[in-house]
C-alpha cells in the first residue's frame, strides 16, 4: 500500500504552512515518509510568501487560519503561479468565500492517513 501512496510524491518539494507546531511536525513526518522534501514550515502569511519567493516548491499544504490571519493571500500567489496546494482546515466549506471553495481541502484533525496521502498525491501528480 505504501508504494501506491508515494508514487507521485517521492522527491517533491512540499511547503508546509501551518501555525500549530504539533500539526506541522505530523505533516512533515507524514510527507517525509512518502519521500517528500519538506520546505518550511511557515507559521505566518509573510513567512509563507517569502518561502514561495525564495524556494523551489512543487506543492503546498496550507492551513487556512495562521495565527488569526487567513491564508488567502498565499493561496492567491500559489494559484497565480500554478503551484498546486491543498487547504488544511477545521472550517466548513460553507464559511469560506466562494472564490476558494472549489479548491482541494483536507479536514484538520479528521483525516485518515490513506485519504490524506491519496489527495496530496493527486494534487502533485495530476495523472493520478
């Protein structure tokens, strides 16, 4: 099973944008197990934007709320550059502005490992 989940991720540079240290560590561990090279984590919008400018990034796992600041500016830059990303959040889609609802989402705290791996894989490797 592990082989199937990691196919499109091995060697990919994934930026983790998450303000909760324990969640960031868990994401880093999970992505590293799948063969990803971890960039970050960034805990604030300005840190994430700086890393996007300074680093080569294949995809991003993006927390929606970073220390009380919504991460939409980061999502906008990523979308304008064609960098795939997935929102990680506890918010329900109905509370999100319409412009951002169509993207990929992972529910924070309620994500089975296989579902997370498969969704992230599909974002990075669009042939999945």
